[in-house]
C-alpha cells in the first residue's frame, strides 16, 4: 500500500498573521507540508515595537521574532526568506519566485499585509525622508535620531505619535504636522484627540493641526532641510517621517484574478473566491459575524484571530471569525486600549476626567456600547470588550458614575 503524498500549503508573508498561523498549525498537528515565503530576511515578527521600544533601542531585533527560526525548522516547516513571490498561477497551482524558481502548492494563504502610503510631493525623494513599516525602516530612522536633531513627522496617527513620543524621550526636537482638525481623527473621538494633543504639547512636541504639506526643501546636497506648508511657510527639518497610512497589499491577488475591494475579499472562514486560497491580516476585507458588512482592519488582534480561523479552516474545522476588533497604542506613560469601532456612535460617555491619568470614553449607538477607548484603565477595556461583543445596552448614567462597579456589568 503506497503512502499518500503530503499536500503542500504555502504561506506568503512574514508578519504577525503568518507567524501566528505557523504556530497554530503546529499546535493542531497539521499533517501537511508547510512552506512560508517572505521577501524580508527575517522570520515572522511583530511590528508594533518598531515605532516604540525597538525604535528607542530598548529591545533587540531577536526579541521581535514571534518564534526563533529553529522552532519552525525543527517542526519541519520551511522558511524561504529574502525571496518574493512574483506571480500566482492558479490553473497550475504554482508560484513564480523572484529567484526564478517555482513552487507548487495545494493550498495557499496570502498574508501579504500592507505597504505605506507614499507622499508624492516635490522633494519627496530627498535623503532623510523616512517611512516606517519594517525592521530596515526603523533601523534607518534610528540611525539618524540624536539629541538636538529636528524631526518633522507628517501625520498625527498612531505611528506618528508613537515615534514622536519615543524621539522626544531621546532629546530630539519634534514637530507633528496633521492635515485634519484633530489627532487620530480617523480612529477615535474628540476627547482622546484632545488628551493626546495636550500630552504631546506638555512633552515639548510642536503639534500643528489643519496643516497640509506641499513639499520638501533640499540643503543643496540632496538631503532634506525643510517641509513646506500649504498655508505658506516652512518647518526646518534634519529628519522627516511620513506616516499617512497604509494600503493593503493586493497586487498578487489582483493579478491572479481574486476578488479584491480595498483588500482581498474573504468570508468568515478566511476563504477567498478560490476555495484553495485563503487570506489573512491587514491585506483582507473580511466578513465578521460581528459586523453587518465586510471590514478591513489594520491591527495585530485581527491578524492573530484571522490566522487562528485560517488554521481551523485548513484543518477542515468550521470555526468562523467573530471577534470584536481591538487596538492599542503606547505613548509616554500612557497605554491607550481600544475595542470596537466608534464611527457610527450617536452618544459618547466619558468615565472620569481627561485631565486625569485614568479615564475612558464609551461609544453608544441606540443605547448599546459599540466601542470603548480606555487610557490607563484596563478594567474599562476588559469590561468594554464584553459589552461590545454582547451588544449590551447600558445606561449612560451608570457608565459615567465612578461609584458604579464596571465589573458588575459582566
């Protein structure tokens, strides 16, 4: 009796989603061959520290790795690092790689993540202008940061503000330019924006709102020396970080004819419209039983949860993805924890005071808690997770009352 040949599952990408999937398949004793292909030279690693403690030099590169490479190799999982997938041939079920080799697959998982949104403006190719997305980006930025240097950050979102906090602590003079009327406007309410504006201002950061960038000036030797503004004027700069969002990495999927819509479209089991191809993480627009329509989320929690769902799908299990999204950001001595999506709220309830070190904002829609933002208040975040998941209706009076025990709600 001949032994049945093992099938091959190929994972494309080297971030949190792919690393979690490798680990989940190990735990489930996945019987098939697993090969990961990543154009980065590193095993799967976590990206959040890139703008925080890795940038500050507080942790080394190896600490970013989700697992040491030997763990995957000892389990028989192959890592093909430093090589890029150029093309997916769905008819033949093979991949064309940048080293001119090909790779056959039976099942394919796209964990291609995202790439940074570029600012196309005069002078944008000058030296000293940085983007932050991978280890190499952080290494390059960190090499230029030094006490007394002038860093201008274009964009007042998570990444830009985390870098501002880290650089300020290193003695760098930081200016943040945000085109919107408040910081982190896309992801949080005005109370949080006001709190973080004050936090950065007190730390010495020059935060300028409603300030659009039109270009960059040169020092005459090919290096950036200033940032020009739409309202006229210039901000001097020795270093610039452009942090204006990311774009899902869907080129491979699009060229392969997979359905894409600002992300690779997948169902609640992480399946694309090709039954042999799954997709997970930042690159996906997914169906989550928690939402009425497909969403694209940029978060570690989403990457991890989708990876676990994908592992179940590969094992033939039916375990739909149905997790409330959550996010976090560390800036100075502040830990911001967020759960749910607040965009459609019709009421905001502040628990505590934004001048305090601990407070939370609850976002309600028709009386139900749909999101919570908590500053240094983990109990509000943990309770909020349950409330959001259960679509629970809570009175604004109870949420506002500091004498009312939040734990009693769950």
